[in-house]
C-alpha cells in the first residue's frame, strides 16, 4: 500500500467496518468518518498494526467532508441510505453527498477515490433508490474522473441484514413468503471480498476511472436462498408465493413505522435480477476469487438446534 492515510466515509456501517479492518490490517492509518463517531470496532489483531482515528463528518456538509480528508492520500465512500428519513433523502446522501466527497477529494489532491454503489444502478429505474445511485455515480465521475466505482450485489457476512433476516424468518415461521414466485436471481457477495477489492484498487489506483461489478461465485433464485438457509438451520418450511402488489401494500403500511423493516423500494428491487452484467470488469480483473455462501453460512448461523 502506498497510501499513508485513507478516510472511510460510512466506516461504522456493515461494509465500512470490513473496509476499515482490512486497511488497518495492512498498516494503513485509517480515518473513520461518520456523523456519530464512536468506538472504531477494529479487531485487536489489526488495531495493533495501524492508527485508527474517528472523526465527525456528514457527507451532506461539504465543509466537514473537507476536514475529514485533510492530510489523507485516499478515500472510500461507503455511505448508503436504504430508507429516507426527513432530511436524509436519497438525493442528499447518494447524489449530493457523493458529489461532496468526490469534489473535496479532487481539491485535496487525493491519489485515489473508491465510490461504493450497487449492481443495477439505473437512471431509468422505477426505484428512487436505484435512480439516486446512478445519479451519484455520474456526479462522482464528473467531479473526480479517476474515481473507481464498485457495484457489489447484495452483501452477506456476519451481522448482515440479508441472510440473517432470512434465517430469522425461517426460524420463527412455518410459512415463508416469496417475492412473486421467488424466481428473482441474486448473486450475493461476501463483505470481506468487497473490502479486499477496495484494498486492491487503493493499492494500484487505475489512471482512469473504472467501474467493477462484484458478485459471488454463484447465482441463486430467491427461493433457493431460503431453502439453503432452512437446510442449514435444520428446518423444513412452506414457501408461499405472494404477488408483488401484496408486497407493495404491506411495505406502504410498514413504512409508517419509525424503522420500517420493508420499503416499496426494496419490493421494486426484488422485481429485477441482481447479478453481474455481461462484458463488465469483475473480481477476476482485480485478481480475486469470490467466496461462496456455503463456506460462510455455517459459522454465521451456528450449529443446528
């Protein structure tokens, strides 16, 4: 690594923590930038290898972004918002916030910027979340042309919200609802592999901005993932197809809650496959082989009852 110091925006989140730990393990000084900084949660083994700092920064506040980048060589923007709350809108976080990080990274003369987006980012999507991701990518590339954009598929790993939520549904209900017929194709990717991809990009920043789509080694249908989790937990469950209209109605009701477990944007996302596209850069172009769910799931879910 030729990066003496790297700022990770959103470094307290699920993906951000994995990136911080991986950078610290390489001996890089890591600056964890978050709106509510707290304990950096870096493992003891890596904490002995590097300096890990916590700083207060909000991507909506460009001045705080500039302060968080001062004296650093590289930056990672891992800030994401799945539910809009008040002023924390998709536009404020994924678009303007991303632009602030990219613009200040350019002004600070950083060697590299890695911007985290997601597979399926599309300016013409029905989902406001997906559209904001696509607009954010464009704003980042305009402000920092050499920025690298990483589009991971749905993330899995310890403490994830994806496989663990499926496991919870399987454990507590004899019937598990499917989005439609459960045929949506997903390519889940291990959070540690995405963190390693960030490290590879920072180690050898490309001279021109590139975009990578990061998916796991296997594509599953949604129902297959539920069956896999059920098998690992030793349970047999009835899988019930439910029309997307019913899911949309349920999501609208749940969105009245302070922390909605389901949103209409999530339902819209589940209408489309979330897999690596054709002819794009992938893990292999970074010299990496992604980890299979089957290699991680037993440790995540623990022994069968």
